[in-house]
């Protein structure tokens, strides 16, 4: 496999992990397990929000509202997985 494709697959994997960690962190903040006023928690949450928000924003506009449940990260993860599989299949 071409090295550029391998780097692209690694970047997609890292982005998928960033989305997952962002979701888990938002749950921990919502259930008051971690304190958002903690500087480390705030920094990590802010960083993850900044790198995932551009990809989640268009998905949130398209998906209907499901009350308090945000399905945009799940849709993004499925989309990233599909892109990753297509890259592997066609390379």
C-alpha cells in the first residue's frame, strides 16, 4: 500500500478516536462526573470541540432532532468508516 494512503488511514483513525473521546467527555460532563471548570478538562474538551465541530455541524443540520440525543457523531463515525473502507478497497 502506498505510504500516503497509510498516513491518510491513520489520520482517519485518529479523527474517529477524537470523535469518540469527545462524545465520552461530553457524557462525563453532562452527568457531573468531571468538572468543566477544571483547566485540563476544559482544554481537552475545547480542543476536541474545535476539531470535530466542522464535520459535525453539517450533519446536525441534516439529521432531525431526537430530543436530547445527538446522533451526529454516530453518523460521522459511520461516514468515516465508509470512506476508510473505500480507500482500502480502491487502493
